[in-house]
C-alpha cells in the first residue's frame, strides 16, 4: 500500500506538469556495485545520491540480467544520518521498482537511497548491467528535482582459490540501543581446511559485544561468540573464543582433531552479538591480518586463505521495539508456523486511520514475526497508536504507546484473529467461499482454484479442517478501524 501511495504522488507530479526548480547542476544518482562478484556469491549495490535539498520522495525502475543476477532484497537508505524508507515491487524478468518516501518530511544532504541485495547466479565470464529507467525525484513542495541516473556493471568471476572470509550481512542499519548480530562466514567449498582462526576488530565507541542476556561485557569474556555447527562436526577443537570490549576484539579459532575430517563447504563459523552505542553513518568490522591476531585458514600446515571481506554498520537514533502477538491454531511457540508476514502502522495518537504514510500514518513496516510471535522493529522515539495486521488476520491496535529509550520497549498486541482471505479486514462469506474452494489443497498446488496460501490460516502448508474452523469461529468479525 505504501508503494502505491507514493507512486500516485510521483505520477501526479508529472501529470500536473509542475516545473522543475532551477538548480546549478543535476543531482547525481548512481548504482554503486562491485566491479566483480564470485559466481554463487552474494553482494550489495548501493543507490548513491549526491547533494540534494529537501528531498521528499523518489521512484525509479531497476533493470538487470535475470540470468546473471537474482535480486534477494532491497533495504533502506541513509542520507546524512536520516534513514530513507525503501519499498520495492519485484516484477520478475530482471525488473523491479523502488520507491522512497519521507512522508510529510524531507531531507537535505547526500548518501544512498537504498541498498540492492543480489545473488550472482551467472557463470564465470558473464556480466550484467544494473541500470535505471523512469527515475524521479521530488522535493517537499512536489517540485521535480532534476537528476542524472547512472548505472553500473558487475562481472561474474571464478571463485578465488582458497578459503574466503566474509562478514554477513556485509552492511546493516540498526538503532541506538538495539541488539544485533554479526556473522563470520568461511567459504571453504573449493579448499579443504583443518584449522580456521578469525580475528575481527570493531570500534567500541559505536558498538560493544553483549552476552546471552544482552548485557554489555565488561572488559574481556570467553565463550561469548556463538560457534557455528561446523565446530560440532569438523572443527571441533576450540583454540580461541573471546571478545574484548576494551580494545574492540572478537576472536574465534577452531581446529580439526587428530584423525578428523577437514571442512569443505561454505559454513557459518561464529556469531557475535552487539549493542549499538552511538549514532554513526558507518562503523567498520575488519578482519585483523597481522601479528598474533592473524585471520587465516589452514590446511596441512599451509595458509590457504583466499579473499577477506569485512562489513559495516550504520547506527541511527531509534528505539528497539518488540511487538508480541498471539496466533491462532498453531502448536506452542517457538515453532516455524508462528512466522508470518505482517504489516505495522504507526500513527500519531488519535490520528484518523490511513494506510498512506504522510497522510496520518507516520511509519509503515512490512516484516515477519519470529518463531515465537515477536515483531522486532526500531522506531524513532515518540508516542504512537500502533496497528498490526497479518497476511490472513484481522487488524489489532494499541493506543498511546510510549516508545522511548533506554532499552527495548515491549508491547503486546494480543491475538490476531484468522480468516481474512481477501485482505479487507473482515471475515465474511467471501472468505468462507474461498476456503471451501481450496479445501484439501496444499499451498503450493498449482491446481488450486484460489491463492491457497491465503486460505492456510495456521501456516502448516495445507488447507484443512483447522483452517475451516478458524473462518467459522471468526465469521462476522472485523478488525480495528472497521
């Protein structure tokens, strides 16, 4: 809904023929992608934007070769410490549309509008352009902002010989006080390893390691890094596992036992949990490669290290928020059936209901619950009316919720009632009829007469009596704002 609302605004800008303001030069918007990507690897491409004044909205189509690249996700941008909401429609065939909206606000500065997350699926030697069409920028007065739109090219190459280290995700945006995870990965799929040691440096001004109870570690602590499964199957001998918040170290090393089997796959080596401490446009996570803390993959007394790629974290001023919901007709949590798509709206207290950001709705999120029914977000401090709706549920609302630091704010939105097949926030005869039509089908059955996943209320993969019971039980009910 947010995307469509912004599209209408951008289209109206053109239809009205509002003249562009006279600028000294056009605003440069460029795709910033790596020149090469290893076949099978993941990479990101930022949509960089030069100095712009009072930017309110943007819309642009992205094109790429679908035989070479696969788009996994599009995440928010950042201009001068202001998060820029990025929503997208993936049309398939190497074509997506990205929409940025500031609602009723605007931002001045430079940075990036969004981050494209790609998978390199082409063979070595292939390449793909990443280009723009139909690019539009608008300022707070709905004036068109002249811009130049420049694409980029990614060449697919053979995997580098050796075991390659990387941080996942390579970049992420979190809020002050938010707990987040950084994963250390080693791709040993083309090179066996019997010993791996990874030493990551971080700036304690901006991030600090936390323990399993989310407490910031004082000084040095052992066994805080969560080892990956590879340490229970191949590299089972612990050599090092510690973090140091005084010096900004996260160190993990494991080896193969005598007579063991070397690792020969792409594996998660360890996970470090951090708390964001202070706002910054970027703070780096860097593998240390000197002295005693030398990041290295080893096989038979030989250094077989390939490439080493660190990561970065952007920290914005927001408050971590956990919204709890209860879901009907499922096994007890935690359970995979509790993971569902949800929409979340934040309105000013007592503001009239609207889906459209900037017309009463301050923020809008499309995300998923965790396997225990938690919606994890990070929002600007304030007092809000919060609305939540699942893909097939009715909408719930909580009024006048205070979201302020310190710590994570916990909010319970109650039970989301199931049965809304057509998304109108009511359970009526239309929903009942749809359930009858797809009764007995699996959600992935191409012969199903209606979109079967919307009839699978308990998320077990089938439309059964449990789903039929849900629509019967909640028949005639409407969600919040009905």
